[in-house]
C-alpha cells in the first residue's frame, strides 16, 4: 500500500486568528469570552492577535466557551497557495513520471498530486493500493490508461475516474506524447517514504 505525502507542521499556526473568527461567528465579544473563560481581556486579545500562545488549559477553556474542540482548532489549516513551480516533488513510483504535491504537506483530508507522465511512462507491473479512502484521477492533457483488477479505463483530456483507495490498480501512458494528470486522494493518514 502506498502512503500519502504528509509532513509534520513546520510553521507556527495562526491559532489566535482562528479563535477570533469562531468568537465573531458566535457573535460573542472578547469581554464575554474572557469573562466566561476566567481570563483577562488583554490576555485574550494578545492570543487572538497571535502575540502570545495560550497554555493547554487556557486553550481548552477558551474552546469550551466557544463550543469547539482544541484539536479542531489546531488542525484547521490556513488558506495556502502552492504554485506548481514551487510545489515539492513526491514519488509514488513508476517509470517516466514526475509528481508534485499541490496541497500543503500537512494536509490529511485531501491531497492533490500533479503528474507529468512521459510518453509510454508506466506504473508498476504489480497492481498496488493507495492509503486513502477515495482516489480520483483527472486528465489535464493527453491520454492515460488506468488498469484495475476488473478492467482498463482509457482516459483522455477532461476525463475523470474515481475509485476506492483499496482498489488494486496501476497505469500507463499509451502514447508517445506527455500526459498531465491530477491525482486527488482523500482520507489518507500516512507519509510517503
């Protein structure tokens, strides 16, 4: 089974901005939350502006007042742009393929991999599975064949096929021209090594 590319968080997360956004969505004032959490308004203000970090117990209390879980607050990703030219290279295996991860490496819910497959490039001879719940393959350019245990799908520009991550499969480019493909993997949990 192939795993998805996931890395530990390297950059500090903007926890305060997310706390403030939830507080404002709940239409609570900073005074109301500070009072209910037993914290000073000034401290909570500094937390919301990401000038300071709350202790674990303070975060748990703030989250209880806001009706959310600390885990959800820590896992909520910020909007992040990843340009194709700057995307990190990954490798799920195969010959004649270069792959780039277009979603944040810390993202577990969905991962999008942009692949350029050289003419006659191919996956492994033996069918494999991917550590995800669902896998969608969208053809941006060229032709692509997905081989499953039951059949082969000939895909061309604009086509998309979706299959369970547990479905054994492989692939190949049936032409001499490059193909560009997006792999969209949902529900994975581990790292590519």
